[in-house]
């Protein structure tokens, strides 16, 4: 009886471990979730640190989003940030207030850094970023998650940054 209980217990452990998700260290080196562009990640960290050194809590910037997105993204917006939170998002051409939920993933410069980090973590096929040399914030972000895919690209242009 004891022997069959131990055998059953070992069988159960083996069976359940086969259902566990793969850990990154157990994946083959070619797996996109562990192949990381370390240069992009290093540059991201350096520029994020430079931005954080500015301690900018109040600023505004113009954001243009390029993607296969709703028409609200067709024109650039001016985003005003106070105390680290977006307080105003206006269309640059009409000055109309935009729906903040649409821009919530990138309505601060800190969140734009997060967009880049997420692309690295998701194993995007191509990530191109240019940073402001004085303040460290990204000025152009281009992400292509699948070079062979269609309409999976994202682009962001950040301009007219004014720290207050």
C-alpha cells in the first residue's frame, strides 16, 4: 500500500510538472522571449536615468502616434503633465480636448520609456529609438514586433518638450 502511494505521488508530481509554463532559462536560445537587444536595453536605462535626473514633474510635449489605430491618432496632440500626471491632451490643429483614455499608455514621458521596455520584453523584432542628448527622453520610437507581419508596427515622435 505504501509503495503504491509513493508511486502514485511520484506520477502525480511528474504529470503536474509537465503542465507548468516554461521558464525562460529552459527555452532554447533562439526563443524570442529570451533573445534581448542588450544594446537597446542599456541605452534605454541610461536615458531613463538621465530623464529621471531632471526630476521633471511639470512639462508638456507634442506626441505623434503612428500605427494601425483609430482616427483619433491621425493628428499630433499636446500633452500637459503636472505633478507627473497628464492633465490635458489637446489636438494640435483644432485645440480640441482629446479623450485621455486613448492616450493613457503614453501620456507621460515615463510611460513612453515603459513602451520601449515592453517592446524589449515582448521580443520585438526591431526597436529603433533616438533620445534627446541633453534630457534623455525619447524623440523617435519605432517598434516592429514582427518584421514579416503587417500592421503590427508602432511609431511615436516626441517634440516640443517644455519642462516647467
